[in-house]
C-alpha cells in the first residue's frame, strides 16, 4: 500500500486529470456519515469503515483506490483489509482530511 500526504495526493489527482484516457482513482472515504457531512474531498464516495466488508463486491479490485479518513489511521486499516481481500492498487491518505484542510483546501470545514 502506498502512502500519500495531502500535497502528494493533490499532485497525483491533477496528473490523473491530465491523462484523459486514464480512469480517475476512487476516493473512498471511510469515516462516519456525520464526519462526511462536515467536510469531504470533492468526488469522494462515502462507505463507512464498518460497511466495507458488506460493500466489497461493489468495488473494483483493480481500480486505483485512495482510502480517506480523518487522520489516516482508519484508512490505513481499511487499506490493509482491502489488500488482503485482493485489491492491488491502494493508496492511504496519511494525515487524512485534517491535513487536506490544512494544506490543500484551507477553506474546508474542520472538526
């Protein structure tokens, strides 16, 4: 599993956008709905950590997937779980949305 900080993820997403034939990564937010309601990275999809096992079949095992939480701890655990389940292209957002709000989107609400 790769680890990107907020600045690295921003650069990676921008590079992906420049490659028109490349599928955008899935931004998988594993926080609770109330957390997601406070703040989220644009185009992210919410599947709370506790629901990941039940939703596994709905995810693409080969698609690049960036796992996101508040500080990067829960997302790292989910990333490991996904790798053990056979996912091949996982990135953990170390520092989570908290770091994203501090360094990338300084207007983002925080909690």
